[in-house]
């Protein structure tokens, strides 16, 4: 994970949050990386100034159905966090 990639996502999230007319909604950010052969894979979640930004990896060496399952899992996890 590179701070140079995370910083723009955080700025975008804060700008979007500020533009909302309904302050009860919360904007979240997600940075996706392609999975590599490295032992460590980015998989983290940060709460920055009241907004959650997460970093996840996708294994793009899978078939479309499996990539879709990975993406569906990310969305499901995102809405579970936002609902709590």
C-alpha cells in the first residue's frame, strides 16, 4: 500500500462528505489493488476524520465468476460496516 495512493482517496471522501446536503449519510472510500505474489497483501481499514477508507486486494488471476464474488464480498462488507 502506498500513501501516495491512499491520500487522494481520503481527500475525495472528505470532499464528497462536505458536499452532502444530508449530514447523516457517511461517505466511505475503497482502494483496490491487484493481488501479487508478495507475502503481505494490503488489507486494512482506516477511520480518518469520521470517514472510513479501506484497502483491499483482488485476485485477478481467477475467472470472472470468482472475481465477481470477491467484489460482492467487498460490497457486502462495506455495507455491513456502514450499517453498524
